């Protein structure tokens, strides 16, 4: 591995969505980002994912629809909350939805298709970061809601891997605690026993 890739991986972190601003990646950069995102392990070459670009006015229309859906689910809501829902997809200049598209397979479990989707999302973020953009993957309530997914353009059988918010930023990224390796790594010590 090139040392700069390792340095990047050892320091990478997400950018808070509130700090993601214009300019968004250009069309050419988006193509590069999505080419990298498509280059991931994929058991059986099923391509069990796709990408949806949310940009421009579409983000405003989605916000209105999500605010309406939030009221359907929860009843009357304060204006501050409605404003939060309206802004969900317009806070960052570009949001890319990573969508898992389960494929029929006699041998490959759906679980592995989701894992491949997660890898696509990670590659997508790394590529955007390598081009100098900040990223943050969000799922939120609308990923868990069939009508929310429909509003966002997903078919009934599809699921959200994550909505990757992307933009430029000029803030210092604050580090967060990371797990200590000795808490999560061990040598194999035989079959599990309860
Ligand atoms: C599958 C998944 C879903 C997430 N959904 C949300 C979310 O809905 N809202 C949120 O504030 N953060 C969410 N996060 C966390 C953000 O991505 C968070 O900023 C990120 O994990 C920060 O860690 P990092 O700096 O190591 O990238 C989610 C993370 C994952 C992996």
C-alpha cells in the first residue's frame, strides 16, 4: 500500500453535516467517485447496489415530502422540527444514496449483498475524501420507513445502505475516541461456549 493511503486511513474521519458546503464535486469528480464506489468485493458479481444522486431543487422537494411524512407518522410537529425535516437533504450540496438491491441467488445470502453495499459506501467516501471533500453517512428515520424510502426513490424491495452527504469544508475535524484494539482483537481460543 502506498504510505499516503495508510496515513489517510489512520486519520480519516467524517465531517459534520452542518460543515458541508458548496462547492459540490463536479460531474467529472462524481463519475470518479462512483467508479471507485463500484469497485468493491461482490460475491457472485451480483451488483447488489445502485446509487441515487440528490442535488439541486430535488433536495427541496424531498424535504417537503419528508416533513409531511413525519407529521403523518407522529402527528402535529413544532415548526423547528418541520424545518429540520425540510432541510434533511439540502444541508449538503450533494447527497448520494447508496441503495442495496437484493438479487435472487440460490447460494449467496442477502446479508452478503448488504455487506457489499457497505463497502461501496465506504469506497465512495474514501474517493470523495481523496478529492478533498468531506463526507458523512446518514440513515435516519426515513431509511427505516417504507413511505420514506418511496419518497427517496427506492423500490419496495430495496434498502438504504446510507445517504452519503458530500461537500467542501474548511473546519478542523475534531477527533473522536476509537476502540482500544485489545478490547476487540483476540487470538482464536476454540469454539464459542456460553
Ligand atoms: C450505517 C450507519 C448509519 C448512520 N446513520 C446516522 C444517522 O442517521 N445520523 C447520524 O447523526 N449519524 C449516523 N451515522 C454516524 C455518522 O456516519 C458519523 O458521523 C460517523 O460514524 C462518524 O465516524 P467517523 O468519523 O469515523 O467517520 C451512521 C453511521 C453508520 C455506519
